[in-house]
C-alpha cells in the first residue's frame, strides 16, 4: 500500500483505496482501530446519519457509507484534503455524501442537521476534543442515543464529556486512545 492511501475494510467498497494528501496533523485511523470501531458499530451502522469532523482522508466516513450508513457529512479545513475527498467520492460514485470546507466549530454552530454518529479525530496537537464535544452538545446536533467516536493521544487522560454522555468502550492501539461514547436520552 502506498504511503498516502488506506483501504476500505468492508462493505460495498471493500478493498478500494482512499488516497489522501500529505499534510501536517493528517493521520488516518489505523486499520486495526477502524476494524474494532466498526465491529462495535455493526448493529447500528445501517441507514444512520454520520458526521465526520476533521475528515482528513475520509476513512471513517467512506467506511461508514461502504457499510450501509444512510448519509455522511465530512468537514475539513484543508483545501487539498477536501479536493481529494471529492475526487474519492467521484471515484467511488458515492451518494448520500456531503463535503464542506470549514472548521468543525463553524459547521457545528451553523448546522441544523441531527446526527446518529459523530467522529471526532482532530490533529493531536489541536486540543479540540473537549471543546468540540461540549459545542456539539450545546448546539443539540445529536439525535437521542447518538454515538460519538473520539480518537486522542494515548498519553492524554480520557476526555471530559458532557454529563449526558457515557463512555461505552475505550481502547489503546499504539500511541492512540479511542473511545466509543453514547449520548443518553
């Protein structure tokens, strides 16, 4: 596999490559981590509405669509990343996908859409996980019983999340800690 591509692991696009640009802070979720995450999500992934903040390569959003998600919104600030996401979407003939070039904060503050699953995987140096979690909760973009996936550096403490959110799963893979969280109704 080339340095700047990852494979979709399962579903209708299984084995297809997602290319991504070289960019500071862009680190696609590792295959092993994605496999674990989507095993956790298997019972709920069909037809759900997903938001991938800090999309980068789009590996989580494209994997979601490949496995049956109903709609995915991808957000990233990088012109190169957004251009590549659009090229990948065209190559895969991806439907039910919306891509925006803006900050996660801008999208959360202006969106009226509700989501069943949100991926939060910002560049490790950004310190944005907790502010984004609290902004998502404040802006009420999550459907009842929505899931939130968070990826951080292993060396950090588990994120402080809104009181109505519950950490269901937590794992470490290499230098990455990742969490599956559920918003309680």
